[in-house]
């Protein structure tokens, strides 16, 4: 092995990695040097090829927020129906804006790819911001076209068209932020369609959690061929499952019969089909998919459970609250475990925030009728302490079990 490596050959561009990955590499390089597998120059050369990517830096935040505000503003201008211009001029202006954003974003993406390959610079968050702006501008195009064709603005079909365009953009360019827009718009369209057919709480919860299962299963399938697009599906799916469970756990949300509609049956069939495909396609993600299915089943069971109106504390209400806490904590722990295994701080933050909000709401709904004043806050604090300790301990044990299991299988 040639040990005379010159640091002058260090490439000018470095590859982004998470902080945990950079720390792991530094530890491994130190071990390899101790075992005489590498010398210091070689270790420095390898280390210099990577840098810790703080994925949510200030510039990324500002660019993303700027694109979000401009995109929402464009949709708002369309919704305000710019009466000073004719429908054709409005549609043309919005379409040109969308095409300009789309063209600039993809041209800049190609240029950045060439620069990174040539070792000139690293990737820029500007590409993602412009792609986000393009996907939002497409929504303005859809709504402006609907206005020009005298289609009512409050139609779920418009959200479906917006989602379809965002999906085409996302998969054609392998772009993450347009995919997020597509998933959110598509979920809105799906829930809207179900509630248009029947205004039912259980049907709405079943649709949301089924959409969550679809998203998690889609994430598992993406790990086989498009890893960079798996994270948005996984994170949005987790948010949908936790949100559906939160509503189902409310004491006044249950008791109704589940009304079956065509849209609801369709999304449930899709969830079952994608779950089956994901379980057959990849063993490494079966824990996520089965956990999502279990959380969805728990949410449907809770929302169908008649626990009273929540105005008074009853035995059924206390039992419903106790089961809800157990189910929700298990779901939140599962999301946190996936966040730890996938090195996703967003999933961990989502699980923690969801658990805090859920615990607060449930504690007040159960204890508010029994305790008053300071004792209510003492009880709430004790619940937080117990939940936090149990949450962290369960998360650590489950991460260790899953990690050991994967190591044994291999």
C-alpha cells in the first residue's frame, strides 16, 4: 500500500454526510490507523472528502420559507381572482411563472450536478427551493385553469390534479420537495373525497390512517429503487398515523358506525395491496410496515369505541383513555425507533412533539374533572415524567432489539 499520499490531491468538493456518519468515520479511521491499515496522510485524505451536513441550516430554512411564501402567495392571487385581467391573461401569466420556475430549477440542478462531479462545489439548497416554488406554482396553474373554465374552487378534483402534477415533477427529477407537495395535496384530495361522500368521523379517521399505511408502505418500496424519495413518504405517513390516532383517542370522537364509501374502500384496498408488496419486497422494512398497519387498526378500533361524550368521567371513558395512552405511546415509540434507525431527526422530533401534545390533552381530559388547580399540574407533571422515562427506555430497548435482529439475520 502506498503511504506517500499528498494532501495536495484533496478534492475541492466534499460529500455531505450526517454528523453521526462523520463521527462514525472518524472513529473507524482512528481504529484503522491503530491497526496499521492506514497512515495519517491516508486517513486525512479520506476524512477530507466528507463534511457534516447540517441539513436544516439557516440558508436552507430561509430559501425554503421564501419559496413557500411566494408559492402560497401565487395561489392566493389566483384565488383572489385578479379582476383587472382577463382569464386568458391570468392563466398565461401564471403558466409562464410556473414554466420559468420549472425550467430554472431543473437547469440549475443539472449545472450543480456537473459542478459537483467536477469537484467545484457541493450541492446548493437553492435548487430545492426553486423546485418547491415550481410545484406550488403548478397548483396556482390548476386553480387558475379551473377559474377560467368556471369550475368551482372548492372541488377535491383540483387538489388531485395538483398532486398528480407534483408527483410527475418529483419522479421525473427525483426531487424531494415536490414529492412532499404531491403527498400533502394527494392526501388532502383523498380525505376530501371520502368526507364529500359521507361526513363521518370514523370514516375520516379510517381514511387518514389508511393513507398513512399507504405512505409507509410506499417508503418501504422506495428503499429498493429510489432511496432518496423514501424519507418524505415515511415521514408524512408517520404524521398521518399519529394524527389519526390523536383524533381517534379523543373521548368525544367515537361511538359512530363506520360508513363504507367507494373512496374509503379504494384506499383500504390500496393500503392492503401496498403493505403486501412491501412485506414481500424487503425484509428490512417489515417492522415499519407492520407497525403502521397495527397503528391504523388501533386508531379504527378507538374511534369506533363509544366512550361517552367526554363531559363527565365514566368507567368507559377512563378505560378508553387508558387504552388510548398505551396505543399512542407504542406508536410514538415506533416512530422514534424508526427515526433512530434511519438517522432522521424529523421523525424523532415528530414523535416527541406528538407525545407531548397527546399526553397534555389526555391528562386534562381525564384529570380535569377530578382534580383542581395546582393538583392538576402536579398530576400532569407526574404523567409527563412517567411517560418520558417509559418512552426513552422503550425506544432504547426496541432500537437495540431491532439492530441485534438485523445483525443476526445477516
